[in-house]
C-alpha cells in the first residue's frame, strides 16, 4: 500500500491513465464492465467532468496509483 501522502487532488484523463497503466482503451473499459471477462472490481472508476451531458471523464490520480501498487504487490 502507498504511504499516506499529502498531495493535491489531481485528475487524469484517459490518455494518461493508459500511459500509466499500460492498458489499451478497450481494456480500460473492459476492466470497468462487470460483464467482461477482464472485469476488475478494484479498477478505479471515472467521474464526469462536466455538468452537462458531456462525455468528458477523468480518474482520481491517487486511486489509480493505489490500484497500480496493489497490482505490483501481487
């Protein structure tokens, strides 16, 4: 587990999420899809960035970091 760090909340977009995890776009969305054989219930969930019906989403960088560290720990 990552030790508690005092850093500001940072939102990352899909491109950075893909770069950091090494996953393709389709795999990212498979990780979130409960019907997919690649589903991972621990994978960080995105959240909408706009108040309208915009499709822009982002991920909490800290949640992504925790997920990556859990995967590295095995």
